[in-house]
C-alpha cells in the first residue's frame, strides 16, 4: 500500500478500537432459508483469496493529519481515486470478513469525505486530498449504512449509532410525488439539495432486505414502505419477455434517456443481487418471480455480455463479473442447474477491472453463504458445515445439496474431474481412498478434500490442456474482452467462433481485443504445442500468447500469426521458461486491424519429445525421479545421476513457489536420495525437479494426508 497524506479536514471521524475479534468469524457458510446454493466451484476459500488479492491491489493508505489516524481508501480507476459505490462494497465485505482493522480504516475515510454539499453523505468521487465531485450518490451510502449494521452485529460498540446517523441522512432522499403514493429514492445530492426522484430513479439503488432492517433499527416505517414499493417500480420497469430493467427509469416505468441510461448496463446489472437478498433472507415471492424470469432469460443466452437493450439485443461485447456475477446471485432463486452453470462461469472469469473486482466481493459473499443476517445465523444452531476443497481441476457435487446439515445427515459426495484430469482420492476427517461417489455422515464440522491430477496423453488427439477448445459448450471457459474504447462482437456457429472487429482502441494496441482462457497449468521447463484453425475476411496478423493473467501481465511466450482467407491449421510451439503457474492464461489478440476472424479447434498439449518428462501428476507414472513415502509427513525423492558433480533439487508448489531447495553431491550411477519434510506445506500436488549439467529430471507427486 502507498502512503498518501491528507490535508487538514473539517470533519472529525469517530474512532474505534482495532484488532477485536468479531462475534461471527469468517466463514459462517450459512444455509439461506430460501433458494439454492452453488453445488461447487465457489467456496469460502475462493472468497478469502479474492478478498486478500483485492486488498493488496486496491487498498491505499491516507493519513488524516488532523487526527494522525491512517484511513484506508478502496481505490477505483486509479490508486488516487475512490467512488462511493466501491466504498460501500468494501466496508460491507470487511464487516462480513470479520476484518475490523480494514473496516475501521475504511470508515474513517468515509467520515473524512462526508460534506454538507452531499447532504451529510459522502462525496461520490473523491481523492485522499480532495473531492472530484462533492455531490452524493445514494446507493453507496445505503451500502455503508448496511455495513455498519453488520459491524454492530460483529463488534457492537458505536457502530449502530453511526448506522442510524447514515440511515437518517439517506432517509431524506425518500420522496413521494404529489400525484402518487409510491415512495422512490432520489439519486443523491447536488449542491446540498436532493436530485432525481420520481422523474429519474435507479432501480439498482434499491435493496428491500436492507430497507426492512433499517425500519427495525430506526423504528421508521417509511423504510418498510420503500421495500414494498420497490416491487412496483421493478414490475413497471422490467421487460415483459426478458425481465431486464434499465439503469434509470421514471417512477411510471419509462426508461431513462441520454446520460440517464435506459437499457441494462453497469448499474442495472447489480439489481439481481440486490433483489435476491429479499428472497434468500425473507422468501419474498415477488423477488423470486422476477429473478426466475430474468435469470432464465440470461441462462438461455450463448454468452453473457456487458450491456443489453431491454428486449435482450446485445449492446456490449465483454464477459465480466458485474453482469455474470449479478445473474449468478439472482439464479439462487431459480434452480440448482441454473445457479451451478452461472457459478462455473463466475469461477472461469479473469476479472481485472476495478468495478468487477469490487462487486466480486459482495457477489461472492452471497454465493458462498456469507452474506447473512443475525437471525439467519441464530437459526443455524444445531447444524454443522460441510466444507469440500478441491486440489487440481474438478468439482464436488453433494446430495442433498446444502452448506450445513443436521447432525446425523448422510451426504453423498461425487467427484467430477475437468477435461484432461482424473480423480485421485479423498482426504479429510475419517475419509480416504478413491471410492466415488462417497457417502459420509455429518456429525460435526467436516472438511474433506478431493484431489484431481492431470491424466494426460499427448499422443491422444482428443486430449487438451484447454477446456472447451472445440467450443462445443459455447463460450464456457473463454473470456472475450474489449479495451480502450475498441469495439468488437462475436458469434458462434458449428464450433467456429467469429470475432468481428469494428473499431480499434484509441491507442490501437493489439491487446485491446482479446479471446482468452485462464486457469491453464504451465510448468517451468515444459515444452508445449498450441494448434488451432483460423481464417480472416482479409489477410492479416493476430497474436497468440501465453501469459500471467493479472498485473504485471508477464508474457511467457508470444508469436504473430499470418491469417489468410482460407481456413488453415496453425501450430505454435513454446517452452515455459518462467516459474510454474497452474493459473496461466492462453489467448489471442485481435486489436490491430478491423474485420472478421474465425477461430476453431484450439488445442494445447505437451510436446511429445522434451528434456522434461511428460506432465502427469500421478505419482505412479514418474520418469527420472522416484517419490516414495517416508513417514506421514515426509517423502523420499531419489534419482540415479548420469554424471558426477553437483546437483540441485527444487520442489515447487502448485503456484510455482519453491518450497524446498537442496544441494546434492551426485555420483554417476549411485542412487541419491533426499528426504522432503512436508509437515508445513498443505495437501496438493507438487513438482520435484533435479537440475544437473544443464539437464533436468522431474516427477510429480500428490500429498494427501
């Protein structure tokens, strides 16, 4: 985090103690009273990793020199900017994560940025040392108010009083038109006065589940009325066929116009999440009816993009978390099949835009059973969580599907490997072996790991390290991005994906238009072959590359490919010279020339002849090295050196980190052995590699204890 100094401020913030453990530690993994939970793909470990990565990337320090307190900024487009919607989501997530230090730092920054011109609310676009826009935007402060209620549940103290203060400020924005009895939210304050309301309101600002809580903590029934009237506004605005709603609308349902966007865009995409809470928590059937319609429509689309006309005509071209994640939470009111399909899409998305990373926090809280109310937690008494962890690529289904179970409940677990992987076995409390499905009895908090290993034969023409390389499952596992004001669309017919580039980005960078797949395991020293069929409307170049999927976007390999108007098979070979990364990305860049490009039959495989053994993580199919158990927490790694001299043994974790290095005095023909103490490393698959005289031998093994 950077350290930013803030000048003298006119507003003193309330101070709270740091380091206190909450009443509800993360994860709670509740079973909501209503709806469906994703059966796999998303869990509290994924949520924790997302939150940790988000804090590292977006939290910046800002010193209030008036008090000397270090405030925390949840930054947005740049490390110097904060937008109030991100402020609310960050505070909410910190409270649910029982991260009091982060919450208090964020709250201090919120207090620093409230102004009279914003009606006592936070300026919606600010920096550490000033304001970009002192007006308020209601949605962010509503989220802050709710986060303060969660903070009160967690830590008590003065958070409830602060929540009431923020709620009171927001209450001033509940307005009723003289000719109507419907309550609506004004959009915020400008120059100290409310703006918007009956003529322009944003349905994505409305969260009925919050409003019911606000009524409880303030005793003001106006919030209950607003919760009820939300469904009148929702019904008036929603399209009859698709269920889609506009970003902005008149209270009579007329879509907005001009800057007040009248289609399903980056505000409206949040609406399924906000409405879903009222069904998951309270069972409101009006919420369910709308969510079933809109997510049912979305589930029938080939690919979710970032923007639609209300009739479903696409306006956007990117697939990202704000839209897919919103539908995923909404699908929790639909069916098991629909929520599972959307959960898989969420897991596959490579999100790198601040808005999606911020929204991902709250979406994942809901999807993993960690966006609870105190009443829901109280109702969990007498139930126990069943946590399933996956090592490798695959998923675990459970029957009956739930997160928590009554004592004595029998649950059947089914391990389903991803393409090119095999199920290796179970580990955890009282379970072992590879029986699949496996039936267990839940008698307490239970943690079980399913280990999947690469099971790959490079000589098999159907094998593929990529998922859905033939596009037989539509766009699943693939992400299509446009950046820097570039414009492109895509269509899929009979396994052939056509990218239509209509506008280059302002900088005309080739990476402004991308088709990528993340989560690809690439091992240091391994040689790979990427093949694909492609053609173009006119002769042109495209770029094929393997790279790190996030900042600093390290390119492992890149090659420019000449396309002709005839469909041709292209072959690209490369060696992974960087450290092993099981979450690498393979992609195509098209942003250099307008026109159509068609791609199909994308396959990544190992080169058949390499100095490194063919990649398989099955410990009984090693070459070069031999790995055998030594004790419950150690393994022996042995090899027969070809030459005499110094050798270096390195053991890599699945993320490519070196967890053990050993120097070995090798003698040609004499077996050498090193004992690896694995007591302090987690279960999973590992790579052992011996370097000697410019060559390498390696083996893969699975720790399952």
